[in-house]
């Protein structure tokens, strides 16, 4: 890949990551300012906004040890950024998907630094065995992970099929 393409793709990555970070932080600030902690506002029968704090990690694991997840997250975000910059052959969709993942991860890290916890508020109701509350950053992380996985499987399948032709 030529350097100009890499620079262009890195600009995509940085722009998406910063946009996701800003959007997630603005929405978190709005939740923190307008919905009292441990209260719920019903948007409709399916979606409620329930302002809670996560002092732990994924799915509320290891409460009180959020700093562990912050350190691991920082290392992962640095690793992803280095991977994107130094790897010779990366598709544009990887830069885009990792932009969503890094922006969401950075937002959760910033929440931990600013508030001492992650602000969670999206509360989906009426799903059996589901009682988790999450935030915009988590949605953005998933918006990056799932297409990345799907497209990676398609790409590896194409490489397998093309190698059989040789």
C-alpha cells in the first residue's frame, strides 16, 4: 500500500475515532446532567434510559477495579493504532471499523478518568435473561467489531478460494 493511501486511511481512522469519542462523551454528559443516578426515564416500552455507574468492567465484572480495564484498554488502543500504522496490507474497512472500536474504547476510558466510572444508560426491556445497561460507546464498539469480523471472514474465505485456483 502506498504511503498516501495509508495516510488517507489513517485520517479516516482518526476522524471516526474522534467523532465517536466526542458523540459518546456528549451523550454521556447529557445523561449525567439530566437523569439522576439510579433513576429511569421510559422512552418507550422497549427502551429506557437508566442512569447507572459501572465501577468495574464488561458486564459489570470486577466492580471497583475499573482501573484494570482502563490500563488494558489503553494498551489495546495503542496496539490497534500501531497495527494500523505499521502493517503493510490493511483494507480500508479495517481502518473504519477500528475507528469505531477505538473511539468507543477511548470514551469509556475518558469516563473512568473524568467520573471515576463509566456512565451507562441504555436499558433494553423485555428481552429474556437480559438485564444489562450499556452506553453509546459500547454500541460504537460493537458497530466496529461485528462488521470487522464478518468482513474478515469473507476476506479469508476469498483468499482460501483464490489459493485453490493457483
